[in-house]
C-alpha cells in the first residue's frame, strides 16, 4: 500500500480473501487450514489468472492479459519453488517402480501417490503428461 502498487495490492487482496473464505468454510475446525490447502488455493488463483489472460489475448485485450499475468506472477511468489521436468520425471519413474504399474489402468494410483509426494511443487497437468508418457511405453 505504501508503494502505491495497486496491481500488486489487488493480487494480495485476492490471496487474503480466498484464504479467509477457506478458513470460514464448512469442515474447518477453529478457523485453521492446512498448508496443503493454502497451496492448493494459491495454485487455483494462479491458474485462474493464466486462463483469464489467455482469454483476454484471444479477444485482443493485451493490456488486461498483461495485468492478469502480472498478478499470477505475484501469487506464484508465495508458492513453493516448482520442480523441473527432469526431477518430476525421476519421481514418477520411481513411483511407477514402487507400485509395479505397467498400464494406463494404474494411472490413478500413480497420480495419487505422486501428487502427494510433490505437494504443490509441480503442476498436476505436467505430472499427468509425464505419467501418461511413461505408462504408455
């Protein structure tokens, strides 16, 4: 607020509002939410901003798209550092070996275990693509 950066302030207010909403939601004891829930909320906010930016670009509204991408960047600063493709692939291969998965039927099992191990450190879409690629081999 002191820097008069209204775009950053808007992103931070969105984070605060989403977290407060989650803390007052059903099934939350004593207004506390876990770190995993907080990370999933932040990831959802980033995803929403990126999807909005994509739509704005399609409609020729570049100034709106750049604002959405800027806010997504601000929100991403509060997420854990994301893992690279090579690291995720190594973890996926390790999980496949652990579970003895050998076909696409086992994708759900592999995804479940892998996403718990990653805990917000990688995009689930990327993880899904890597799992799919390694199970089709």
